[in-house]
């Protein structure tokens, strides 16, 4: 890490050098990194903020080891094929919820468990979402204590495609289509997974000169608008890693504070080492690089600027823009 001097001005600026663009676009199966030049100079009447100010992601301890999941099927139809499908989608060696968590946690977390049922029921197809969960868990009897969390699968109760309405520890799904994404999303809300919030997108909040103005006329939020994280919208046939902020909240990586005018080598958050998340002290802003070629191009080839909880509430994240070579961003209200 090299120290870089700059002319004094009020606030912070963040710039990608032209050299960094080439490094961003140099895609390798092993490593991608971008050089981010960060210039921070405070005006004379502005106190430099301590590193512990701002909403840095916090986790009491890394979410690691083994999490036991019980999938409980409520159905009046005997369907052995469905039971096998659910087992493979949840616990299989490939393209499963278990393999997803092994990948996104850098091997820190494993998922194991069982599929139970089908158990007959008398709920109507329009039953309120979540009402059947106590009944589902009761079917396990004393075995329920062997599991950390539950997924109730209700193919005949079409009113609920995915919900946390049942409260802590129980999630409801009713469709085999999109099962993995919906299960990972709902499990993300669980306290055992640090109660992650939705991955949102702010629209029309950044001017053409990359000034961020909040609130700004015409600035809106799309609650599930960040497709680079399963806590946001889904991508057909693919589930990307959790974004770096959520990985830090889960204890799988640490965020580095931008503390001076410096050059940072920012590694892609899919990598298992390096600086993968930069936090601007005294603010809710975070910088991240992604190298997942399965993501839409709007999330790769530059550094993503997000904030945590400022607009949609605690626990959420909001993506603002992607910075490419030579671009800066400014927040006049926060003197950033």
C-alpha cells in the first residue's frame, strides 16, 4: 500500500485510475483486482472522524460450522420424486443450498439435514402464508430439536411462494421453481444468518457528475433491485455470492477503513483473500469489486458503490452506481 499526496479540498473523493480499468477488465479464473486511488483531505473546520463511526457491518462471530436444516413437506399427494428433488436442491453436492453456502462462505459454513414427509393436511390453497408452519414442525415431534431452522414446503398452498411470515426459524415455500433462490433469501433473514436485510437499488439519486444527493427529487428505491446478491432480485438459473457487506456481517471477511489518501488494491469479493470491502469512515458508504462473469455487466468492470441502511432502514443495503476508470463520486451534504 502506497501513500499518495493530493491537493487539499473539502471532503473525500474516490477515483479509479486508467490503469485500474485495465486491471478490472483483466479477467482471470484465479484473481482479479482493481487499483482504487482514494484521496481524503478534511477542511480545517471539519473534525476527522474516528474509524468506529458510521455503519460498519458487525457480526458477533463468524457464522461457521454446520447448520442443520429440516425440510418438511405438507402434501396430500404421495410424490417420491418431489422428496428426492427437494433433497438434491437442499443438500446435494452440486447446485444446492449446501454447495452455495460452502462457496459464498469461503468454506466456513456447511449445511446438512433431512427432508420429511409428505404429511397430509387440511389447509386450503388460499390459507394465510405461515399458518401451517407450527403444524409442520409438530410432525417431527422430538426430532425437531436436532435442527437449527426449518423450511416448510407446501405445493398445494399456492398463496405463499416464499415468506418469513411464520416468524423466527420457519420459512414457507410452495414452488420447486426458484426453490434454491427463495430458500437462500428467506434463510438470510434468519437470526442465525445475521438477519440480513434486502439488497435494494437507488434510482436517479446520482447526478451526471456523480454527485450523490439524498434526498433528491426523483430519487426512488427498488426494494429488491440489486441482482448481485440473493437478498435482492433473482437471476434466472444462477445465484450469485452474497455481496461483500453481507459477507462481512456474516463474519466471512473484514472491511478495511479508508483512513487517508492512499492507493488500495481492491480484490474481487468472490476471492478468499485480499482487501475485498472498503468502508468510508463516518459514512454508510462501501466499495466492492465483483468478478463473477455470470452477473449482468452493470455489476462488473468497475467498483460498486453501496450504502447500508441509510434510505431503506437498518439491515438493508442500497446500490447507487458503478464507478469506472477516472470517475469520482461526491456527497456534498456529507462533504464527501
